[in-house]
């Protein structure tokens, strides 16, 4: 499992996919999310604007990404 470090309270799901280099563009992220290919905490998520917070686990193509806060 990879850890994605953020410096804000949350990150939107589509932005996380771009930030983590899972997708190359927002358009690609939108399609993957709307097709139900992205899981948040084990459940399909169809909301590209869903707020992902530290502790959430995002899964795409059997690869999991855990979101964490940057150390202060």
C-alpha cells in the first residue's frame, strides 16, 4: 500500500488520482470514477468530488493508496 501525503484537511477524489499519478488528467479520472473503477474504503465511489481525508483508502486496479497528513 502506498501512502499519499497531503497538506490540507482533505483532497477531492479526482484530484487525488491526478496528484498520485494514477491518472494523467482530470478527464481520465472522471471517467474511471463514473465507471465505478475506483473504491474508497472498499466501496465503489461515483462522486469525483468526494472529500478524501487522512485514513481513507483509495483503491484502483488492485493497488491501494492510504491518505495521510504531512508531518508538521
